């Protein structure tokens, strides 16, 4: 492992215990160290491909219960702190250290050696050799050759042999320092990595009774067995500080909960600053803080920016991200079930919960649902590059529900800008609120609603997202914006569809509008057809309204499936024409009931009705008793700081420096050895030159030829 010419065997310990001899030989051998490096490389591949440190439910959803247990037993969710990975690191440190111990003294001795014990016959066996005759005497020729070799950059030594003079020279002997530095760097980097690992925390858990905290509560009241003291040598945690608040602890996440790390100072967040690009994307995060030392009581201000950490008492504070610090929210709620059409006001605070006491169906328990306000974002930068293109999100696909089609189509238009490979049209689509609606059984679904309408496919719609699990993407319901940029008209239409009285009135008006009064002679036939059309319109509205669980286009599709296959296309066309026509009259009847004037029949309102009908159909998959729309907010920012103590950081930097130095030494420093045997001969002296190098290259051949020509001139 140290030298290409060195043996791959390890240290041969002189002992009668065969097992000890074999163990030491294996640990100090190159083959063992290379095997460990291979295992670490494979483990690093796993740690790169598989996300590390995610919540355990995310892995269950991704891999399933069986493989989740298998991967968890091997510690693949935290590879770099798994027991087997740290064990491999420890053995690598031991093996490489023994390897260096065995080879470094030999290499240093070889660097100092002049290899002056060579013989004339051995020089004749070299591949690169040359001979020439000189008229100069042996001492004069030897001195002249030594000077020319020294002028070429070699260190030279003259050794008097019996009846001869040996000139031995060397250049690039520092090449072997490259091997020593590179392999020492492996040991140093591994030691630095072990120092910064969670081994100290594990030791405290094993021998000092420290356990993760898995409950909820005030940090100051958490028991000592869940807290790590100021003497903890290494840690990496986070602290969230709302504006105007302070923190003197860091949270260290564990798979079974969290550990609380006490800090020797208090961090008070005076102000959180964030700047944006013209697209709405943030370009600068900065926390203006005041640090108060617990020991001295002294305070000083500081600003923490991204890539500009604050380091105090060996603890580094990095600007990690930002969150909501408990913003005050003002919302309007709309019922999503039954024929009720009203709105109610609601207030919330991010991080807290609110009992949903209004907005439910008649007879419902007002304490049946609780709203847990989980997040608020004052801006959302989305990629709108594909706006207006792509497939219809509501096109019926075989084997795929409207909800699945909806999510798949919208995913092409929305999502984090970092996830898209074609970021060409980034826009800030405004604030959004995120909350969980939890029922009395503890089951919860998560919602994400945008405050402002977003333009998609040429129309402005309100996006209402929903998902069942945190690992799932949001599926969005599109509620079209009305003339007042609100959801009022859509809510009015949704409620009217669920009203049997309004459906009957709309069916009658549609039939009368489609078949106006005729002359007395043909009136009986027209009245019969009008009555049949009225019944068809009422039936289409009733099927579309559904039974509370199944309705919309899916209910119509199942109804059409009962028609003979040859007649389905024609039946569907007639059914949809009757439905759309009667929905217009239903909308007008609902507005009349609320004391509003009739809507003008034009392309704009026809487009709205089309989108509204589709949204009503998709609302059966929304599966929520209310829709909460954000109306206003008082934002309170919170800064998330990463708090680290890394005693191994400088050790790793030293190792990296030695590694770079060692690699460059091995690549760019070539060791060359040169010998010239000068002996007396008739009429002067005879010179025999031989040259060697660890790596035979074209440059070495050229250097040999140049030196041979230069030295032969002395003849």
C-alpha cells in the first residue's frame, strides 16, 4: 500500500502464538487496508443514493414494512454513524497506521541512502547504461563528471573504491514523502471523522443513561436524562428562533426522538432579513442576533449569513434556513358538504391548533374536527414554464381516477423550482397556508391552500391541495376565480347542486328554455317532450350531485356504462349537453335565490361554468368538511440555525492538505538514481554510467540520453 515495490504482506510478528502472528500480519497488510477502503466506498455509495436522516415513516412508505426492517437493522438510514461503518473506519485507521509503521522507516532510510555499495558488474546489468573512454586521469574525470551531474540538479557523492571512483547521485527522493503523506492523510481524516461522529453521544447513551426525548413539552422542563451537558465534545443540531425570542439549546435529532444540547450562551434573534430576486426567489438569508455569554454575562451583536457562520467558544452557528415563527392568520371558511352556502371567519396561529366549531353539516359535533396550523409561506416560487400546454388534467384515463390524473397533470405545472430541469418561467404565486384537519379518531389529512388565484391553462384558479401522508405529494383541486376574484360563485354553484329544490327548478327552467311554448294545435306533444326533457335534466343533475360519496363525472361514467356499448357515445353526448345546459339554469336560480342579478351569457362565464363543473366533480375527492381560504396574515419569521461543535474539523483539513501534498508528490516528483563508475585505463580513464527510475517514461528516456551526451563530452 505504501510502495509499489513493497511486499503486500504485513508485519511478521515473532511469537509462538500463531493466531496473534496471523492477526497482526493481516491487520498490517495492504490487501486488508484496500479491502476496507472498498467497503467504505460501497457504504458511501449507499449513503449517497439513499437519503440519510429522514423520518422513519418516510422509509416505510418508500420501501414497505419488510425492507424497512431489513434496512433499519443494517443502519442504512444513517450509514455514516452505523456501528459497522464506524468499526470499518476504526480498523482502517489501525491497518493503515500499522502499514505506515512498517514501511515508513524503510522509505526514510532509502531516501537518505546513497546506494553506494553497488558493483561494476551490477551496473552493466541496468537497461539504461553507457560507457566511454576519456584521456583525463581518473580523479580529474571523476571530479568533472560530478560537477556536471550536480549542475543537472542531482545531489552527488563520490566514493573511493579499490582502484576506482564511484559517483552516486540522486534526485526526487522526496517522492517517497508523497506515499507517507497520502497514507498518513487517510489515518488523519478517519480520526477527524471519528471525532466528529456521534460516537461521543452514543457513549453517553450507553454509559451515562442519556435517552432521546420522544414526547412534547417545553424545552426548559425536559428531564436531565434527555439533555447533553456543556462538556459534550461534538454535536450537530438545530435551533429555531422566532423574531424577538431567544434560545440557549440545540435540538439533535435521533431516530427515536431528540436530544437537547445545552449551549454556553444565549442566542437572541433581533431581526431576520431576507432579500429576493425579481422572480421572487430568495437570494439572501441573514439573522441579526445578540449573543450573551452565560459565564461572563457579556453580550455582543452579530450577523449570521449563509456561508458566513459565527464561531464562538468553539461552537459554529450557521444560517441553515428559515421557518414560520407563529404567524397570525385570518381566514374564511366554506362548507364543502350539503346544500349550505355561507362563509364564516376563522383565526389561527402557526404552530397551534383551533377547534372547528362552525362550517360543518347540521347535527355534526362541533368538536369533531381540529385544525392544526402547520405552516405558512408568504411567497411561493413556482415554475410556470408549461402553463397553457400539455394534456387536459381531467381527461378520463382507463384505470386512473380523476384524482390521480389531477395530481399527475398539475405536477408538470407546479412544484419546487429546484425539482424542475426546465426552469424558464419562475413566478411568485403568493402566500399559502398549510394545515392538518384531524378528526375525533385522531386521523388527519394535510391541506395546502393558496391565498391568490394562479393562472393555469389561461384561467385563474384557486389551488387547494390535499394529501394523506407527509411523504405524499399534494393533489390539487382547482377552484375557478369568479368576477370578483373569489370562490363565492363556485361555492354557490356547489351548494345549489346539492339542493333538490333548486335542481328541480333548474330542470324545469332548462326544459322551458330548450322547448318554448308552441301553438295550441301542437302544444300537447310539446308539453310531453318538455316534461321528458325536464325529467332527463333532473336525472342528470341528480346523478352529478351524487350521494355524498360518489358523484361528478365518475358517477356519470358509471351510469353511461349501463347503456349498450353501441349507444354509449351518443348517450354520453346527449347527457353532457343536457347537464351543461341545466347547470347554467341552476347557477342562475341560485343567484336569484340569494337576491343577485342574472349572469350575462357570454364566453367568459361559459368558461367559468365549465371549470366550475369540473371542480365540483373533483371536489368529491377533496374529502374535507370545509375549505379554508387565507384572507390576511401578520407574519412572524423564525430563523433556523445549525449549531455545531466539530473538534475534528481542523484535523480533517490537515489530512486533506497532506493528501493533496502527497498525491502531487507522487504524481509530479520522479525519483532518479545515477551511478558513474570511473576506473583507470590505458591512456586515461574509463567511465561506466547507469541510471534508474521507479517509473519508466519517455521523459526519463530523454533525460538519460541528454545526460549521456553531456557527460560523454568530458571524453
